[in-house]
C-alpha cells in the first residue's frame, strides 16, 4: 500500500492508466472537493496495488476521507490479537507456534500496510530503533509466505543480515519466530531481549526488558503478553507467565506468576498493588 500526501496533482497530468481508474471510481467528478479544501481539512488518499485475476498489477485509488490535522487519530482494532485470543480462551499456546515455519504476522493486514501502521505508531520517525526492529520482524515473517523454499533463499539472506544489523544498532533482540501483534511500541531501545510465546496488540516495551525462561531446566516455557500491556523499565518476565489485558508492570519488577487483566504489579517478585477503595472515607468527629 502506497500512501500519498495531503495534496494531489492536477488530473490532466496523470498517466492514462491512473486517469482511467479514477474515472472508474468516480473520483474525477469529485475533484473540486480536493481543490477547494479548507485549512482545517486535509484529504488523504491511498494508492493500492492489487492483483487481479490475470495476476497483472492494477492501480486502485481509494478515497479515505478528510480529517482535521489537529486530531490525533489512533485506530485500535476491536479484534483481539493471537496472544489475547489464547488468553481469553484459556488455552496454552503450543510450542510449535515458535518454530518459524509459517508467516506469523497479524491476520487481516498485508506486510506493507503493517509496516505503514508501525510507522504511524512511531510518530513517523524513520530513524526510530523500535520501528526498524519491528520492520525486520515483519519482513522475517512475510518471507515465509514465499513458496517454494528455494525462492525464499534471497529474502532469508536479507532478513538474517537485517536482523543482526538491528540487534547491533538498536540493542533489541526480537526474533521473527515470536508472534507480535499490531501497534507494538518499543518506547526506548537498548538491552531488550524478547523470547516470548506471543505478544499482543498495543503493547509498550521499554529499555532493559527481558522476556524468557526462568531457568535452564524449563527451556521452552515462555511468557504470553496480552493486548495493551504496559511494561516498565528493567522488567523481567520469566517462565510460563500469562500477562492479562491492559496490565501494567512497574519498573524493575520480576514477574514469575500470572498477572490478572487491568492489574498493576511491582516489586521483586512482582505483586499486585492494593486496589483503591471506592468507599468514602469516614472522617471522625468529636462526637464519635
């Protein structure tokens, strides 16, 4: 998916093939709307390259709509991630999920659309270490859709080089074998080692975070991180731990047990913070 800017060229300068597609979609009839936009309105358009039945590329122009520049729009999918779906179902994720034999990118979204969403998650910062870590992770999974294996060799060589380069430059180790949801953000880079069963949507990771096994005797027992989890600085999540939806883990906590959804845990080992009482405080008077 190739996204355009907030301006569009005059249609008389467009190539014939693109003009034909615009006519088909009726966009040229709505052209005055683009030319007469106000300062408060920005028009977005997107060029989609889609494969038709004859396997030839066909341009499609999709009119997205108008948004105010001041609006900070973040689209959150209502569908749970693979990790969250397993937590909701109470079923353990099988170990073969991490064997790297198939494309484990999120369903329902293509590779370039996924990269574009990650780019927006990182506030369009092309030099963000977290963005490039996720880019190579997404690429590593996308290449697994190339069949047969012989045709995948060049992409695999590119991935191995890019993955190792991102480890050196970004200080983050995130192998493609770990299913990672959408809009995951590595807030601060450096010293991050992720070996998890799966990571959900909208998860925030920070520097010096470690996810992995709790001991060499429990190889393969890895944590599962649900949707919307906020992980603080220096956190260690070890063993077959399940972190529920929208849980918060305080800085330098060591998580060895399951964390309930919407719970904040802190300390070593991590324990839930007491819930604030909703009952009104009783103020003693002299008559009491």
